[in-house]
């Protein structure tokens, strides 16, 4: 009968040797024991491989007749075009001056722009682009970390070009990060269309008030005449 001490000693040395073997494995990149080899070695056929499951023996099947392509060549072109402006002050100046939207202005793009704005931008810029999003509100209650963006219809932003809006999403601006990895070019241009409507908020009212004042003034003058 072995004493408790002996059993404990055997146990400890067994554990130690297990530990050491795992430390001295020859290939440091080896994933070790493969628990479910099917996960590593997928039985899927490669596109060029012969395939007995199909009558024609080919893995890469052509789409059935009448299949409608779900990509739009014109939009694909926009998404895959290189962005020629660099992330430098000069690149920014050039984009602000000459970068133009390749998208037609229509309600489809505008609606998509609003949907995407509500996903990516609303948290900081707010529902109407006034810089009062939920994240900003929380931060302002605690401390202003310089995270409050100016309103799109403020004097600072109401006149900025579509190229400048796009460029801000492409590379970020100050405390705002880039949205180039979350959105594709078409989506960014759609957001631009929506942001432009927010730049105009209040401008129509101001114009209307101006028009009313002019009307009143002219009717006054009619009376006076
Ligand atoms: C985490 C908060 C945050 C989010 C989310 C955010 N922004 Fe901003 N944005 C800012 C801040 C802060 C500024 C002011 C940066 C500065 O001028 O230093 C700013 C500035 C801007 C400007 C002005 C750029 C310029 O050249 O002055 C535009 C346009 C803009 N954002 C658009 C967007 C759009 C579109 C989205 C969504 C895709 C977005 N932002 C998402 C925080 C955010």
C-alpha cells in the first residue's frame, strides 16, 4: 500500500512532465491536438475539382437560366474605383475643391443615405445633424471631451462641399474616426446626399421668413402707393 505522500509525488511528477511536454513541442505554430478534424479539413469541393454529385461532373455550376444578377455594374465601378486623394492636408484641400459625387440625386439614394446615417452617424451628430446625438449628450453631462461635432447647418458646416463631407467619412476628422471600413463608396455617397439635406435645415425657413418679410414689405408699399 503506497502512502499518501508517494501518490502525491507520482501525481505531481506526472502533471509536471505533461506541462513540460507541452512547453517543448517542436512546432510552435502547431494547433496541437485536433479535437474535430472535420472542422479543419472541410470535405467541401474546390471550384475546379470534378464533382460526382452533379450530372455534368463539374463543381462550378453555371447559374440556372433566367437568374437575375444582383450586382449593378455602374455601382460596382464606383465601389472599386481607387480613391485618388491622400490623407494629407494637400489631399484634403484637393478633395474639398474638386471631388464630386458620381451618384444621381434620387429618392432611392437619399433613403439609403438616411438609413445608413441612422446606423453610423446619428449617435454623435444627432437625428437632425445638430451635434446632439445620444453619445454626445452622455459625454456632455460628464465632461466635454471635445467630442461634440458642430451642427451641419451651422455657419461652420452648412456651406461645406460634398467632397469635404465624403472626405470626412473616408479618413475621419479630428475626434471622428474613418468610416471607410464600415461603408463602401456608394454608401458613403448616399450618406452625403442625406447630410446635404441636414445642411439645409433651417435654411428654407429662413428663406421663407425673408420671402414673407419681402411680401409684407411689398404689400405695405402697395398700400402706401
Ligand atoms: C464618435 C462620434 C462621431 C460619429 C459616430 C460621426 N462623427 Fe462626424 N464628426 C464628429 C466630430 C467630433 C466632428 C468634428 C471634428 C473636427 O472638426 O475636429 C465631426 C465632423 C464631421 C464633419 C465635418 C468635417 C469637416 O471637414 O469639418 C462631417 C461632414 C461629418 N462629421 C460627417 C459624419 C458622418 C457622415 C458620419 C457617419 C458616417 C459621422 N460624421 C460620424 C464625431 C462623429
